[in-house]
């Protein structure tokens, strides 16, 4: 049968439920780190793109799972579905107290806004920006998380990146930065409905071809009593 494209809503559902954790990494090794990867068809039938048949796998485990080598016993369909169930429960338990399982003070969030990258027809991206309280006078912190896609027309599905960092205010008004070796971000509020994100990331931080740089439009706040 003809290959059936995975819908954008189902792609997003798989990514949000897994938070880009590989279910085999978690099920076999209890490795819950974010990984470059792809959405796999568990029954290996690309005409069956139902949500129940999809799971996020790291690149290594996707290759292993799709291989037909007779040298070793491969992961079975039921085995991987069980691992996926365990991973989803793990991620859900983290989200009860912290966004994406990392930020510890989510109960004190002030506002959250959603922004969509504009003018990029090659790859789409979406960001959520949440203000966080700070114990340091004059310091403002933002939690920035989102998804980016590259190669959405690929028959094998797009490469998908996940962003999740805390940015702090810079010396420039309405500008926030994040920095670690090989990866830094600079986010600037142009106005209440436009932001510019500049990113310098080594190859492979988000997956091949994936980045979050560009102009974003949006700015719906829920709920909002404070403005940037």
C-alpha cells in the first residue's frame, strides 16, 4: 500500500507525550535524556500512520528496530509498545510538577505565550514563552520551549527538534540570553506580538537540519496580568 503521511497533529501528539525521549532508551536502560530521533511506524507498515502505531525513537534505535538482520533478536512490536507506555507514564508524572521534567518552579509562572515562526517555508517552528519569578532584583527569567521540524516533505517524516531552556534578561532591554558550550540563544521582543530568536548551535544539537532561528509571530497570553 502507498505510504501515508503522518499528520502534523499526530506528529505533535507523539512528540509532546514523549518529550523527545526514546521509548526504547527508557524501556531498556531507563535513559530519559532528550535524543535526536524520528517517529517510527511500530508495525513497519508506512501506510498505517495511526497514532497507536507511532512512537518516537532515537536514530540508533530507529535503525535497529527497522533492520531485518538475522544476527540478533530484534525488539518486538509488543515489547516496544510496552516500553512506550512506560515512557509516557514517566513523562506524565514529571509534568505534574515541572514543565518537560526540568524546571522546578512552574507553580509560580506569571504568563505563557505561544509564538509561530513566520516566513520560513522550509521548516516550521513553534515556541511557548513562560515568565518565571526571580529572587534577584532586576533579573527577569523566561522558560522557552518549543518544537521545530525540518524536511516535512520527506517520505520518512521530518527531523524534529525540541527546545527547552531558561533565558535571563540581558543588558539590552527586552532581550534574553542562554549560553552553554556550543549552543547559545538570544531572544528579543520587538513588540507584544513579534519576537526574534537568534541561535548558534553545533550540528546535531536538535537533529540534522533543525534550528529555531527566525522571526516569530503570536503572543496570546494565558492568563496574563503582566506584560514584558
